[in-house]
C-alpha cells in the first residue's frame, strides 16, 4: 500500500478578523505589585494599553487581573515576552473578534495553568 500525502493546510481565515488581543495577567491580591511590575515592563517595551488592576474577579475572570490590550501585529512579540517574564503569574490571552464567547473559549492561549472562566455572562 502506498502512502498518501498528508492533507495540506489551507491558510485562509475561517474566523472573523482579529481587531487586537487582550492579555489578562492573573494574580492574587498580595501579588499586585509583581503584576504591576510585569505590566510596566511590557508597556515600556511595547505600545500596549494597561487597564485597571482589579483586586477580585471581574467579568469572566476567576480572580484579580489586569488587562493589556495588544495590537495584533505585536501579539507574537508580546506573547514571547510574557511567556519568558511572567514569573509566578498566569496570563490568559485571547483574540478580540467581536464574538465574546468564542474569544474566551476558542481563540485563547494560557501562559501557565489554565483556570475556569465564568462564561455565564456570554449566554
């Protein structure tokens, strides 16, 4: 029996266009200073917007977090920086396509262990 060639990847976009990415740095309240240092380091290196440092769960996020808004053309570089410099913090990153449920469940990357999100707000 001959081997057949593997299927070729079709690089066409099947999802809506990505406007930007959100990278949420998760932390425990006693780690807020570490999170601020990481966010400041990212912002010093890349043109990202840094949101409010929440001390408890907000939206679908299970605990304290801050949101970084990352231009899509810089996401690869910012992701590499976060992967190597996050220390003990967890980072949840997702695309922004205007489909909130898919953006928080399908278009995601976790740096560190994943945590369950409260998706009830998207139903």
